C-alpha cells in the first residue's frame, strides 16, 4: 500500500485518490469538481513517481515539474507531495 507524505506526515493510501486520502484524515486540500477539470487540487510531487493519468490536461511544463491533480492521482508507489503554491517559487521583476 503506497504512502503519501504531506507536511512531514505519512498517510497510508489504499485504493483512494491522494485527495480522498488526505481529506479523510482531516487535511484541507483545495478542490471543487473531483474530476480533473477545475485543476483546483493541483499538487506537486517532490519525491516519487506520478501516475500519468494524474497529469491529464496539464501543460507540459507542469508535467515536467511533477505537478498533478490530486483528485485523479491513485498512486502506485510512495510519494511526498506539497500543495502547488508551496512548490512554486516567485521571481521579482525589476
């Protein structure tokens, strides 16, 4: 059974999506449609392999950076994840 590590805590993830796994443990992940359309639940894998189905509809640049949709992600292997805004860095314009 794969483990999802979020905010330093590991969670067992059975047949559920990453979104369902974390929500069942009281972790609030932004979400709306639960179908991969709104992309509100976008997260980034900092460790582990992202299933291709979890990246459906994302721009190639996001796929290359291991972003995925938590509602579509049914992990096969252990993953460490962060919310998408935690993984993005900001640049200052001059």
